[in-house]
């Protein structure tokens, strides 16, 4: 029995490790001095013990340096002694305090306190390992709310969140504040929160209106605060007298102490800094008198005290000290976790002991001991050092951008020197990290603290630096590390339990390298694709990097096809679409181009449509098939003449993030684009200007949007696991969200008669909904065993086609919910885009294997071998309106047009984009193709000639994810990761109006209403918006 219990305990310990809880615990922080703060402590303890009926959060606000954190430490000490402290989390600019990390830290701490909670939480983790990477609302539900509701509420549990205003990232702080304000009220009433912060508006506004949050302000002007500071000063001066061997027990005299307490102005940090300055002075009494002198500039002035402290402590008349010290100070206040002096030396390239010599001079403002983590005494010190108005006035002030540059360069140099194959000397290639009994010992022995730091945070510092030229030493340093050390870097992250941060962090070098080092930028995009597929396994087993991933990563880097592809693109194809006549396909790719392919010959029609400077994320034909619109990571939408491949007009610019979805309106007058900037833009094709505010309701990214056939409604699918229906006229949500999916909703579509909605999700199911009632018609199509990336109705509405990560296409019967034939097999990698031909006889699919396949929709047989030409993943495929062509967009940056009769590429690939194409679409008349790319542009191509129709549509500031033609083909709309939507005039290539702003996350999908009067957009901010 003991053995079984021990095994169960070990299993739970391993499960809790999946939370990767960062060190947010504040248990070691010093509490208030005895006999101080007694009144306020009693008031707080009383509230937390017996709070008001409708409140479970006490928000303790006060100015910087007033002692809130010390009070929080005392509250923690009190409830820890009662075995009621659930968690004590402190926020710091030198910590990773993302919402995910905070929830994981609280959950982990609660598991240590309560065995019942621990068992429930571990059961959740065992059932769904991926929950640790889910959206923040799902994690709150699964990791906190559900387990807490499941345990017996037989005792009070206190959770302390100290210094919420110090959360190091503005977006993280907004997310956390929103979660606390809107969701913490749902927690059981025996779970009570004590939260401290400054009274900043971004906290006070959301908190102030909530009945479950009670505010208690710390008054620093009352007599009790002054009396407490006097007690604190008396305690500190006893220590100074003993340390300095001062025999006069009456020093300082009482009136001097009174003056010093008055100068503190109610701020304990002022008193603490002044005492440290006096303690470290050669003549303590002389320093005390200088601080209290009439001409002193320190009374009630913390900045003035810091100036005196630094001016008298450091050797600022020593040239060597002046050259070295500012970088050390920068590391102290900008490093994401506190570093030792030895690690500082290695990151800054200093000789051994140099940082220690500098830090030893600054003890009055910095907490330092040899080879121990170094911290500033208070967050206000960092505010003082980095205040822009001070830069250049004194040698110790820190230029934040320059400090981050020091750290980024240092991190990259550490990575270059210390990363190596099998760094921890693992003997077996067939073992999980959790099975390595001595893993922690190996990590301590072989992974230095500075390597651990550099591996986790090199991109964080890179993100805070401006790089103007490709010869910048910082870019040279990145190039010296990658791709050569990429797999070794993953080794370290896997061993440390941080593989989950890699994918998002690589967005930073991708952005920085744009337009400067295309090859290296493409490598990082390929690395993200690699992590999409292998990240979860690598997180569990370091050797898996070399057992099964190496071949795939080199394929991604070299652009060589897994099998002879329909060649043209040079990278992943993000989007493929048929022209309306079914004769051509347009494809958008990471290689920044759109290709048009002849469906019959399987050849590229003309050259690639080039113009985007980042990946093309979405392409679509206009309803007449004459134009293609593309959305790109370069934040622009481009319209292309589908016949000539020429860009039509200039790129539609306005998004501030990559565009992931673009679509024409049925009347071809407008284009809708969805972007990573969390916005959707509607573009007037005639003027190129944006037309028209957002539809809000989703609580996570919106992945896909579509119009009903009559243009009256819009459907949206989101990462919040729901589908929403919106009235296109009133812009209001129709009914409640359609709930049933348990993971991201990747794709949504209306049936041709508008009666049904189909949705495909990462939960491996497809669901069919009644569009009017919102009820599920078919509970789920369960045959799918892996993530569904794309779903589409057949023109007659009787069938659905889906493309999945298991490399197959499935055809489903809408009525029965069953597949009508075996999965369509032919691709050798994930299927990202599927589309029916206009007559419903064929299905085209685009895949990560860089090929387009055409299938007989009746028999499920492949019509011909895969269409090969792209050299990267195909992200988007679309039929031309007449069904005679298919266009495909790929990560190779090109669009291919394919002839449906010959199954050959029509002409050369459409080249112009400089990064992956995410979306392609034919114009309604089939004459043009539009493609959207990660290069931030939309390009319009002549579908007949493959020539660019005009210049790229520029305006987006990040990747274009989606493009669409208006029903009349006169406008294109594009959506981007810059969170905006832009409408472009097809004739002029200019943006129509200003960008449509409102989304707060990437815009994933855009579409016109059939009458062209409205645009709908779906975003990762969980909302759908309708624009006039």
C-alpha cells in the first residue's frame, strides 16, 4: 500500500511540473516591524476573516514606497501560521508574471496546501495535458474554478497578489485585471483575495465598478504612519550605532529623528533608503546632517534622495567605473529575473569580479551579496533610473533601449558559446524527461544560470531594441547563433520545462528580420511550423528532437519538398482557393508570393504574384474570378489581376499586424481583411480606402468568418471554443454563442441555403448548427482524430469537406453527420485549406506538403497526382468562379494558378510577395486573384496572364491573414495581425478611408455581405465585428 501511495504521489508531482510554475512566491519577504502598522493590519485581517457577503477581494491601494508590500508580507505571515495561506504571489518587473504563470503559480500553491484540490487538479492535468497551453479563460476554469468548486468549502483560503501594478507587461496586466474584475467573483466565497497595487487608472477603472471588490486605501498622511516611521527609524539606528561602534545611545536626538520622519513624507522606502545611505557613509552623522540641511533637495522627494545616494556611493570620478556601472545598473533593473554578479559578468562580457566591485559600492539602493541574485530595493528606483527626462544629466541614468541591447547581445553570446549537443550528457535516446531521476542535478551541473537566463529571455530583450540595418551587430549576433544552435536551444528549453514559450517568442526575430535578412526570417517561420508539430513531444523528451524531428526541420529550412511537389512556392502554403469557374487555383505562401495554377494542367499560370514583403496568409478570388486578393504578414492587402498576375493598384495599408484572412464581398465592391492587430478592415475597392466598429462578444481570437448566402448574417468561429451568429444589418449578436466545441474553432461556413452553419475545431470534431435556432443539428462528426484546419460546404449544401492535421480530407453528409467515403489520402502533411468547385464536382486541398490535390467529390478519388510547384506550405486554395482554375497561396511567397482540365500550372507562379501567402481569392468575375501575405501587403493579379495588376496594396503594419473581394469586384478587404481591416479600391489600389480599428487581437477572417454593404471580421480578441 505504501508503494502504491508513493507511486501516486510521484505521479502527481510529475503532473504538477507541467504547470512549469515560475518563482512568484513571496514567502521570504520581510513583514512589518513589531508594533508598527497595527491598526491597518487588524482592519485587513478582520475583513479577510469575515468579509462582506457579496465581496471576495480586498484591494489595498497606495502610493509607491508607502509599505504595501511589507504589509502584504505581514498578512501572509498571519494566515500562514493559521494554515490558511493558499498562495502569496508578488509581481515584479524582473519576473515572468504572465497571466498563465500567475494562474499556474496559484494552482500549484493551492495543491501544496490542500490534498483534495491537488488530486482534482492532477486529474484534470492527466485527462488533458494540453490545458496548460490553453487560453487564459479556459485555464482559469479548469485549473482554478472547477477544482475549487469540487472540494469541500470547510475552511478559508487566502490568496495574496502583491504589487499587481508591477506586472511587467502592459497586455499581461490588462488581461489579469480583466480576469480578476470579471471572473474571480465566480470562485467559492471561502477563497479570498488580498491584492495590493498603486491606484493606477488601468486598475482602478475596472476594479472600481465591481461589487465583489472592496477597496481599502493606505493613508500616508495620518499621525499613525508618522509614528510607525519613527519606530522604524529607531530600530534602524540601533543597528547603525552597533555597526559603526557609535557609543552615544541618544544619537540621533529625538528632534533629528522627528525631522527625518517628516522628510520621509509617509514613505517607508524613503526612510529605508536614507538609513542605508547613512549606514554606508564614512561619517554617518555628517551624512545625516547633510540630508536634513535647509538647502537639501530630499525632503518628501524620493528622486532627490536617490540622486544623493548614488552621487555619494559610486566612484563617479573614476573613468572605468563610469564606463562599466551604467550597464550593471541596467541589468539590475531590466533583467527578467534577478541575476548574480557572476552571471552579470558573463552577460556583459566583463572580467570576473567587475560587476561585484560595482555593486559593492551601491548597497544603499541595491540588495546584493556575492554570487546571490541582485535586486533593487524598490520598484521606484527603476522608475528613477529610466525616467527619460533624466537621461544624460548624470552618468548613472539608464537608457532602457540601450540596456536591453546590452542584455540581448550578452544572451546571444552566451547561447553561442555554451549551447551544445546533448548538453546534459543523456545516455539514452528513448527516455522521457520525467523519467530522468537525476535531471535536476544534471541541470545544475551542465546548464549555467546565465545560459538558463539567455535561453528563456534573449527574445524578450530583442523585442525592446530598434534595429535599422541588416549590419546591426545585434542581427549579426542572431545570425551567429541561428539556425546552427536552434536544436541545442530547444534542448535547454525542454530540460528547463519551457518549450511552451518558444513558438510565441520566435515572432520577435521574425518581425525584426523583416526586410533585413529574409533567409533567417524564413528560418524562424519554419522553426515555428516545426514547433507546431513537434513542440508537445519535445517538451516531454529531449532526445525526440533528434529522433524524429531533424529531417522535418531541415526540410523546412531548405524548402525541399517531401515528395516531388507542384513546384513554385518556396515555403509553406497558407491558403488555396478555386477561381469561381473552377479552372484555376490561387495559393498564398510564407514565401511572400501568390501563385495561380491551371486545374487541368497542374501548371503554374505565369510567374508568382510578387509584392508582399512577408508571408501571404490568405488569398481569394473575386466572385467574377477576374481578381485575386491576398492578405499578408506585411500588414497589407494586395489586389491582383487574375489574368495578368499584375497588382491592381497599390497595397491596402492600415493594419498594424499581419493579415490572416481576406475576402471579397459578393458584389465585388469591397474587401474585408482580418488581422493579428485584432481588427478587421473593410476596403472600398474603387478608392482603396477603408469603409466604416467591431462586433464584440468572443473572448479569444476569432479564426474564421463567413457571410450567409443572402448577406443578412455573419458567422464567426473563435479560440474561445464558440461559434457566433451576427445580424449583418444591426451588427448585433443573434442569440447566444453556439457552444459545444472544447478547443479552438478553426473554420466556419454557411450552407448554400443559409439554413446551416458548419464549424471545424482543434477538438477534432465538426459540428453542424441550425442557423436560426442555434441548436446542434449533428452533435459532432467524430471520425476526425486530429485537429481540423478547414471546413467548407458543398454548393448544394448537402456535404461538408474538412482538412486536418492527419494529412487527409474528409467528406461528410450534412444530414447524417457521417463520412460519405473513406478519408481522401494523398497529402503527406497537414491539410490547411479545402474548397469545393462551383459545380460541387471537385474538391481542392492545399497542404503543408507544398502540393495541391484535386479530388472527385462523388467518388473521393484523386483526379490526378498532386499539383506540384510550390516549395512551401500551401495555406489557401480557391476555385475561380467558373470552376476552370484553382489558385493556391503558399509560404513560398507565390500564388499558383492551376488549370482544372489539364491539371497543370497556368503560366509561371505569381511572384511579388516577399513572405508567406496566407490567403488567396478570385474576384467575382474570375479575372483577378488577390493574395494576402505575411509581407504585410495584398497583391492583385491578372488571373489570365499571371501578371501583377498594379502595385502591392500597402498599409498594414503586420501580416495579412485574410482577403476578400466585394461582390462587384471593385473593392478588396484585408485583415491583418496589425489588428486592423483595410478596404482597397481595385481601380486605384488605394485604401478606401482609414483603417477599421477596434479589434484588440489579430484579425483572422473577413468577408463581404452578398450585397456588398457590410463587412464582417473575426478576430483572436474573441469578437466578430460588422462594418458598414
